[in-house]
C-alpha cells in the first residue's frame, strides 16, 4: 500500500467512516391526492358566500395544497387574455367615416405612444382641431363624443349603439345635440377641448373603459358641464360597466340624457351636482346604495 492510500485509510478510521452505513428508515406511505377541490359549496365560508353575491371578484376560491386549483388558474389566464386583447386592439382610421361620424384624433401618433403618454391623448392634433372648428355645430346643449379609450373593442362593439340611443334620448328631453364625433387615441379629458371648441353646455364622451378580468367590452361615459381645458375629475360625472352583462346601452343612454339635462338645469356637474331628486329616473346611478352585481362569464370549464 502506498503512502496516499495509508493516509486515506487512517483518516477513515479516525472519522469512523470505515463503518458501513446504517440501513435507511422505512419510507412512509404517500397519501393519494384529494379528489375534490376545497372549499366546496358545502364547506365555503359564510363570509365568502355572502360576499360573492355582491361582486364578480374571485372570493372563496379555495386551494389544493398550497396552490390554486387548476380551474381557477385557467380562468384567470383566460380573463387576462381578454383584457390584453382589448387594450392592444386599435380603432381603424375608417371607423368614424363608416358610421357617419366626424373623425378626430388626439396628438398621439401611434398606439404604443397612446399607452405611454396619456397627456397626448387629452388634446386634439392640429388637423382635427381645424376640422372640428370648421364642420361641427356650435352653441349646442350636448356635444356627443364616441372614442376608443382603452378598449377599441368596446367602441366598435356597442359604442355606436350607445351613441345613437344617447342622442335620441337627449332629443326626447328637448336638448340640442351637436355634431357626433369619433375620437381616436382618446383619453377622457379630450372632451374638455372638444366641448370648449363647440361651445357646448355639456360635453359627453363615451369610450371603452379600462378592461377588468374577463370584461374587455365595457364602455364608460363621462359628462362635464361648461367644458373647458383645465377641468378636473371632480367636475365630472361618470357611469361605468356599460355592456350587456352590466348596464345595457339603451338603459345607460336614458340615464345619461337625464344626467345631462340635470347639469344644464343646475348649471353644474361633478361633486356639486344634486342627484337626490333624480333617484326615480336614474335608478341605482342616482343613489348611494349597493348595485346588483354583474354576471361573471365563465370562460373555462374543466371536466371531472
């Protein structure tokens, strides 16, 4: 035996490593995975059950081990895909002309800039400003504006329907409606400049709202009295979740027209607008109570 082997043998002896390894302990039986996702409707907590009746949020979804159930993850991914599609869809340049609307565009030049520069979406570009001054009616009661906002899909889907019903309801109330326009790459505050140029008493922008999970087709409406550049959100009134599963466009249009007339009658809007006497006409939009939750659409079904 050479010197190196002798040193190794001596080291093993000192560390007792020359002794054989003891036998491993017996392995416990691994339990089979659960056949059910908990909590089931029978074990769902009382709070979660009551809260779920008032919201479309995922409440009391349970878990499998330390993770969400597969069905919950797939549903979330599908709803997120719907939201992404809505945000990244562009309103075609030809959309306004095809629907008989005066085409306008903000100072945004492309879609990525629209997402990154909200300030540019709040003012018209020079060409649109000139077109508005030349072709739009002036001194009107209500200036209607259809816009893409953060969901061109909503604008193209039910936006025109909402606009048409809104104009009809305003005229029924005896309001003079201005030239309908369609603004591309638009943010809410764009209504201030458009309403100011047309000398409208009320400016109303109907645009695709920021998508929620599974809701990429929702519209929002923002109304402001005496529109002018520099108005704040406190000067506006708005209605959201205008779509088939929320507030249907015909119903929303009627409420918005009543809201516009109230602004003209009271000569104000926003936080100072008194809506207490309009609860009967506006329904939930005029009250401070809870509104009925919208229906959550299941996009994924997992077989058992």
